[in-house]
C-alpha cells in the first residue's frame, strides 16, 4: 500500500531540481534587492544582513542536495514535502493578511498567534502521520523537520518577492516599528530591505528546529497509539 502511495510523489531528482531553482530565484532576488537601492550599503552593519542571507542560502543548497540525493524513503520525503507545502500556503496567507489586512494591534497579535500555532501543528501532524505508518519516532521527527524546511523556503521566497511588487505596503506597515528605531538608521527604505533579509534568515534558521520539536511531539503521540494497539 505505502509503496503504491510513494509512487504518486515526484522523484527525488525532480524535487531537488525544483527546490534548487527556488533557492536560485531567492539568490537572484536578494542580489537585485541589494543593488536596486545602493544607499542600503551605507547603513551601519548592513553587510551583516547580507552575509546572513548568503550563509543561510548556501546551507540550504547543501541541505536540499544531501536530503534529496541520499534519502532512500520516497514515501517519507513525499508526505513531509506535501505537509510543508500546506504549511507554506497557510503562512503566506498569514503574511498577506498582516501586510494588507490593515488589522489593529490586538487583532494582528491574535491572528499571528492562531496562525503560528496552526503552522506548528502541521509539522506535528506530519511527524504523527509518518510515524504512524513507519512505526518509528525517528522517521516522524525527520518528516516534521523536512516539512519545515520546505515550508520556510517557500515562505521566504514569497517574502523576498514582496520587495518587488508590494514595497510601499511593507514600508507603510513598518512605520513606527521599534526595530527601525533600534537600528539607529535614518533610511526607512533601506531598513525595509534589511528587515526582510533578517526575517528570511530567521525563518530559515528556526524553521527546521521548530519542525524537529513538533515532529517529535507528533511522532511521540503516534508511538503511543501504536503501542496501545499492540497491547490490545
């Protein structure tokens, strides 16, 4: 049954190609964003934001290649990728509402909390679903983590793209942002670019860690049900 299901997913090579193309697009967008506004490079510590992006994107290139090249279980990879795409769609909706929904502070905080909890639970469900079928906690943890990798890579791509089609909306949303005050910068335009870079770095860095935690949580619950059924 599971072998038949796994055949419905794209091959490791196809998945690797798609994700590497996405990373390449991110690199191009990052580069264009840097040079489309030269004053960014004159801001204090601006190079640190650029360096973070370069490092994390390079790491993701290696992650994508290693995982898709050496993963032997297409079922786990396919299912966790599917959950990752679902989570990415959810988070993209969240970002869009945050930037274009004109919510007040309280509504935005509540909305963010709901979306974040749901997002993390998707990673947990990925771990649960995989662990139920493989009967291995390690597989569930791995599935939750990979779901997060796919999710955050897609979310980051959407976030970067906003610099080219909704810059004004993002800039307006950042008015009064305490982070802008803390930087000591005087150029809001440059701050918006740097802030997007930092947000992208954070989601790519923290995403897999969160995926591991909730994947473990989901896998542990799955293991409990498996053992309970065996003891009947």
